[in-house]
C-alpha cells in the first residue's frame, strides 16, 4: 500500500526501494504469524498461475517478489508431480529448479522455512534481489512467475525487460495483479479509512501500489512493448475469510506495511479511533450471519510468451 504525502515532490525510485525493503522486513513477523490464513485463499491464484505457466519436467522456474514463498512452493510441487513415476526415486534436485527472489531478507527467511518444512530445500533456492537488477544469465529460465509483485515495481518496463531476457525462446511469463480498489475490499477498506481519517492525499497516477496495474491494458501494452506475445488475461475471485472482525483487524495491523507506517505517527488514542472505524465498516459490509468475515476480491491473472 502506497500513500503520497500532501506536499508535492518528485518520485525518488531508489528511496522508494529502500523504504519498501524496510517496511516488508518490519512486517515479516506478522506474515509468519498469518501466512496460513492468507495462503488458504491465495492458493487458488497460485494454482491458476502454475496452470497458465504449463510447467514441464526438469524446467527452471523464476519467481519474482516471492514474499513468503509463493508461487515458488506451488511451482516446486508441480515440478515434482510432472516428473513422473520414472523419477520418483530420484532426488528433488533432478526434478527441476526454482529460484525465488525478493527484496526483503526477512520475508525470504519465512519462505525458506516453509520450503524446508515441505522438503523442497533442494528444489527451491532463494536470493535477495531487486527485480529490476536480477543479474541473471540471459535465456536461463523456462518460466517466470510474479504474484502480486509487479504493481510495486517503480519501473515496470525495466522489470519486464529483465524478465524477458532471463527467459528462453518459448518461455512463459505469468503474473497476478489486483483489480481496481473497489473490487478488492480486503486491502482497500482499511486503506481508505486511514487515508480519509488522516487526510492523506491519493497517490499520483503511476505511483507503485496494490492497484497500480488495475487497468490491465497498461500491463498488456508494456508486455507487448517488451516483446512478449500470446498475451492473455482472466479474472479470478479470491475470497478471504476470518472467524471474527477482530481477527481481520489483527491481521491488517500485523502485515499492512503502509497503514502501520502512517498510524505510527498518531497517538494511541487516535490510532484506536481509526481502527474502530475500520471495525464498524467491516461489520456493516463484510460480516456474515454468524459474525465471521467474508470478503470477495478480484484478481487478474495474465500470461505471455517470449517468441
């Protein structure tokens, strides 16, 4: 989530990256606590991305902005599955390879722990890396993936160019981005409350953030300009559920980087007043008869091919 300040200033890409790294590191403990709740709903997206990627035996897969390890883990599971019975006695390293990158060291630590717990430590390798400066050999991957990461890239064209060059001819790039804010209440509801209550200005057009690529034509144009072909997109519903409103509030407090940063400057009393408004909005709009929380959100999946 990215807010702009009320004063106008030029956008500093390097400072943005530094801030993003710091913020994601600062909420890594929250993600470790809540990753299972998040991934129960997100698994639908992981699975669809892997289907669109058409992963085959022994392929090399790149996952950009992997965060807590997805869709890298789902890709590893797929590589093992497609290896076939003839390879069932071989070690995982012979079944393919996944390189998962992220800008946050702390998020990668969680991803490594998850991969190890599943026995994928040989098939998935992790690297701290800026997506715009991957420094990977050209034509070294069969598939590239990015789930909910492209929207935060301050230079989309650079990122896509790096991805393009890492893929072999015929390689596929598959990504997921969020639709417009009104269709993603899971993120936008608390964001809108905080922005309204703290009088934070909306970010200028083009500012990286969760809804920066909601107009999918922008991403399709960028992919085409990069050289990708066979560009395809579809929309998926992603339903997040929490046992109670307070569980959702605790989740957002733990993982929402920019909301946390914005509220840190407020008094404890003011912070609680803002959270009470979020609670009330959730009760009115997204609670069920048994007082649990259910939110439908729209995600856009897009795939493309390197000729």
